[in-house]
């Protein structure tokens, strides 16, 4: 990672850490660069801070099963079944399963692509009068 990019992650990490501290139960508004403020709920803010903190430290961000399930929009038990079936890699730390963020992103991208293909296929069937 370039030094300039690493410095930006460190600065963003500090900004998010301060936002997490002042957020409490209501969440906080976060501004990145010159963008518009984004209101984040407390859990999303903590997850974002965790990811940026890992990037600033130069390590791969790891998500808990709850965070990964929220990212994918699925239940935690369903995500756990995906892990056990080998659909996503994970590491155990004590009794916790930690999932690499890059793997979760890749899984979501592939899943979304498959859903788009199925939607297109259903539309083609509809258009042809097959269904």
C-alpha cells in the first residue's frame, strides 16, 4: 500500500474513532473527504471503524459472523451454514468465527451477479411466453 494511501486510512481511522466515541446509542454523522455527511447507526459505524482500522494497520479486515451476515443481508445462522459448507473461508479465534472482508465482498459480488442473471432469465421467459 502506498504511503499516501496509508496516511489517508490513518486519518480516517482517527476520525471514525472519534465518531464512535461520541456516537453512543444514536449513531453519528460521518464526512469522508469532501463528500456529504452520512448518518450511520452505531453498529455500522463500529464495523466501518474496524475495517478502516485494519486497513490503516496494514492487515486484512476480519468481520465477525454478525457483521458479515449484516453486510450480506442474511441471518447469522445462515452465514454460519455457509462457513461450515466451505462457501466462505474463516478463522476461529477462541469460539468466534472471523471472516475476511475481501471474501465476503467477493461472495456478495458473485451472488449479486447470479441473481442478476436469474432475473434476466425470468424476464426472457416472460417475454417469450414460456411462463
